[in-house]
């Protein structure tokens, strides 16, 4: 049984930082494409960042230079370091392994950026 468990969300002031982590079990994520998506209230889920098995990365324009996706193959985890957070980053963040159509999803973790 494949499980993805996110952690690290919370409430942070604008300009602050958070680090999200996603721990996978039941599957090795080493060679899969792994990504973070987010869904703000009333909006569609959107891609934030992804990292391929090769280690190459992609970022949404809105987070480039502020967010960094990384993976730890030994720990079977993928993380998202979020710096210089803005109120518009407020959303539920989801971990994905294997792509948005046929892949696996975590349960999501809330990130709220507010003063």
C-alpha cells in the first residue's frame, strides 16, 4: 500500500520560511518524478515544483527564486523549502509521485501566510 505523508505546514508571517516534507512508504520514489502542488481556497490545484529521477527541477514562475525542491533517495522523501513567503502562497500543499494523472497523492498540509 502506497502512502505519502506530508508534514511541515503551518502559519507563518509574510517574508518567513517553511519546509515541507513528504515521506513515502510502499514505493521507492527514487526514479519517479516527484512534485508539489497547491490548491488555494476557491481555485484549482496547480503545480508548484517538480524534480525528476535525474534530479532536474521545474518551478512555477510564481515561486522561482523562493522555493527549492529536493529529494533524499536514502530516506525516500521529497521536500520543499519555501522562503520569502507571501500571502498568495496560502494554500493546501500536496505531494505527488508519478504525475498528476496516474500518480499518488498525499493528504495535503495547510500553509497559511498571514500577519
